[in-house]
C-alpha cells in the first residue's frame, strides 16, 4: 500500500520552511545583483554624458 502525502502537513514542516526560506533568499540576492548591474550601467551612462557635456562646453567657449 502506498502512503498518502498530506501537502498541508508538509507545508508546516521545518524542512518546507527551510527550503522556502532558501528559495526566497536566493531570489532576493538575485534581484539585488540585477539592481546592482543596472545601477552600474546608469553610472557609466552618466559618466559618458558628463564627459560629452564637458567636451561640448569646451568647444562652445571661445
């Protein structure tokens, strides 16, 4: 006879909570890494813009 698996009991077990916490932690870290990468791209774009503006200001002055 095959034992039935009670999902409600499993959801309240320590193992389930630990696995869920590990998954959520991984997701948070992944999103932080994505945000950091996007922030670096913004910083690089701002640096290029500031450099271009500085060159344009240098040419505009006689």
